[in-house]
C-alpha cells in the first residue's frame, strides 16, 4: 500500500426500526449511544409500514410517522430515514427490512438497534438465523425491562457469540404509548419528543379520538 492511501473499511450502518408513533427522545438517545459505542457512520431510522405486533390497535398513518421521524432526525448529519418499510405493501417483518437495506448497501456492516423489550421478542421471530446473517444486533437497556434475564441469557448462549451485544444506555423512561396518552388528554409532550414533533402532533391533531375522523378526511 502506498503512503497516504487509506484502507477502505466497510461502512458501519445502524438500523433503528420502530413504529415511531410518535418518535421520542428514548429512540434518539438509543441511536446516538449505539452510534458512538460502535463507531457507526450513519444510523438509518426505519418507520414500520404495518407493524406485525400492533395490528390490533390503530396505528397512525405511515406518512405521519415517517414525517415525524424526518423532523426528529433532520438536525443530525449522521441520522437518516428510510422508506423501505413504509413503501412495502405487506406487514413489516424485521427480516424484510434487513434484506432490503442489505440490497441497498451490499458492502456495509449492518447493526440492528433494539430496546430490551423488543429484543425479547427476537426469540419469537421466525428467521433468526437469517437475521443474524444479515446484521449484528445491539440490545439497549430500557427502563422497566430487564436486559439480563436468565431467559434471554439462556437463548443468547445458543446463538453465535457476536450476534447480539447488550449495552447500558442513559435511562429515559419514555414510551410512545405514554406520549399518545398525554396528547389525547391534552397534557404536555414537550421535552419527551423533539419540539418539531410536538408541533406536528398538534398541527395534524394526532392522538385525539374526537378529531380522528376530521384528520383522515383532511
Ligand atoms: P409503543 O409504546 O407504541 O410500543 P415505543 O416507545 O416502545 O412505542 P417503538 O416504536 O415501539 O417505541 O420502539 C422502537 C424501538 O425503540 C424498539 O426497539 C424499542 O425497544 C426501542 N425503544 C423505545 N423507547 C425506548 C427507550 N425509552 N429506551 C430505549 N429503547 C427504546
Ligand atoms: Mg414498543
């Protein structure tokens, strides 16, 4: 190798999947922490189309969740948002997300970022062997959910050594469920979600059952 020539290394891409209904600071801190700890070049936020676990409750329109994610991540040059799940017709499975991103970024190393609660359900995902072939998984701590359960440890023992890494991140006890509840009761969501997202929720009348009909007709 000649002097001054740099060694090409694979781009390291984080993938932060979520319903983001709405996106909140817990998501943003998780992505930022993993980016720092794993030396990621970029974190791609991927709002789900129709989340398979959430078919029962009405999820806000994909376009609203996509736009809130764009608003929340716009100021960070290392954060981007992908439409792969929003634009796919069928219900969202993580394996499809990763297959599509792998096709867009064939040479990148992918790191799928997930909270402690969602990590537990990895165990119920069908193609976990394929999942681990597509990406490494990073499970982050989340208040109210234990990262170090015996149940999880037992499963991790049966998986490839570096398939899943568990890390502690600053604790933010924020959930989208609580943000939706607050908005529906006219209580503040300031400082739980980015300012632009507060304004978007109010502009589009999200999470207000009384206004749902008007919004859908808008
Ligand atoms: P909901 O209450 O509607 O399920 P949520 O707050 O759990 O919403 P999701 O969109 O379901 O948000 O989560 C996307 C990902 O972000 C999941 O992997 C989840 O575990 C993780 N996550 C969400 N909130 C936090 C948090 N406060 N700290 C760490 N991880 C989080
Ligand atoms: Mg959730």
